[in-house]
């Protein structure tokens, strides 16, 4: 991992990304024609943002470089350190153009693209950093001639209270030329909007940076958990079966000592065969996941410790996983219902409209 305190920032350039407009194929770029002059205070803030991003475990990921083709981010950035200033400006313009071409939806905001050419003072090897920072507005308070004044600051970016930035990093692990790119180089992603179960983040980490989440254990563990949970909630009709399967899914990460999980084996072991449920799971879920996943519950550990049952109208019941079965009972038979006493001091009887694990109106 990189210690950002030990980075020697040699050059920074800032290009402006304009969001895609109706009638355009993609976003556009206002290219900078000069290397930015950054004073020590500004540089210190940038390093603080990098350190803060690296420390956010749920939004910072060590990934793999997948796209190494001509004019890919890797191809355009790998030699930035050895370029003269003119060629550096030209190469970074190509990187900005690549990002703009990857922004093909009007919903993707523009912003400033900071491209940093750095050297690690410990390894003495190059580190290349790109930060896409989305601007926002803020207020500035000041006292002038004894009078208070509040001004609107426009196009503010990289402020600590706003997570409107994405960071991509490629760094050299060795100065040797190795056949395996991912042994010679490492890559890192920070994206506060990154989600393992949605696609909007792909334009940045996949299309633009050319990174892959394939070997990242905590991402793939969360993808397996999310996709399996969603499948169970959507396809299993019987409440008891649904509850048991959700419990088994959590046990896979909280109690099962195997270091890996195989989605197909999970299906064959636990998924019912009735109504083609098992085949559907294998076809819909297993096909989107690796054959075997190294288990890492970093992104799901809070969900493993609690159980949540959703009901319609945004009503839900939440409690500790280990005591939930002993403290909450769903009455689903007339016999159990007739045994209850409305005035009992030992329990509370609730009538909730709708069925468990359903959030529909």
C-alpha cells in the first residue's frame, strides 16, 4: 500500500470535464495547456484527502489492471514520469479525453480532473494519480471593517464534508519489466459512490481506468452476499424457508471456517429444487460470480450481526442476529394465535399489515 505522506508530487495538471449534453455522444473537455502551480498548503490538503480516502475501508479498493491496450488509461499513464512537460501535457490531455468519452450519460456530472505525477520517496518508484472532483457550492464567513459578511463560494471541490470525488491510482511495484502486469504494477480505487450491485460506478473504474474487481475478496464477497440475499427475498415464497436460507447465508461468513465459498456448491447444498429455484439461482447468480470466492466480510460485517425483516410502508423489525429467534416470533397458525394472551406482561402482540420480507405498498 502507498504511504501518501511519502509522496513527492512532481507535477499536477487540471483538465475540466464538461458533462454530456443532449445531442452529444459523450462529455467534453476543456484542456489545460499548462502544468498547474500548486503551493504547499494546497498540496497538503490533497494529500489529506488521499489519506482519508485510503482509510475508508468500505470505499477504497485494491483492484487489478485489466485493460492495457493502446490508449488505455494504463497505456497513457505508465510513462508519465519520464515525459518532458510538453509530452506530459499531451498525454494527460489524452487521459482527460478518455474519461470524457466514458461519460456517455447526461446524469454523470462533470468536474475537474487532477492528474498527478509522483515519486514514492521510499521505493523511488513512480505513482500516477487521477482525481475526478465534482464542484459544489459553499459559504464563506468573514469580518470586514467590523462587519460580518457571508459570501457564496462557487466551484468548490475536495472539501472534507463533500465526498464528490473519485480517485484512481497506478503505482510501480518494481523497476523490473515483468510479463505479468499486475506483478509489476498495482492499482487502487476510491469512490464514495461505488456499489458492488449496481453499474453506475463502472464508467470510472472499469471503462475509464480499466481496472477489474475480479480478484478483490471483499468486493466479491459482498457481491455474492448481495446477489444471494436478493435472490432469496425475490424467489422464495415460504417465509420459514426464506428465513432459514438468509440465516444460512450469514452463517457462511460468520461461522463457516472455510476460507472460500463456491457459489455453485452453495446452491447445490442449500437451494431448494422445487419450481426450478436451484437452477434459476445457478443461472442467474452463479454465472455472474467467480467459481470460488475468498471470503472477506469487511463490507458486510454490520449486516451479519443484525437481522432485519421488512414489511410494507417502510415498517421493519431489527434486532441482534444471535438473539432474534428467541425474542421475535412470527405467528402463522391459528393454534399459536389462540395460545396468546393480549394482556400478557411477557410479550407484545403487534398486528403489521403485509407479509414479512416485503417492502411493497
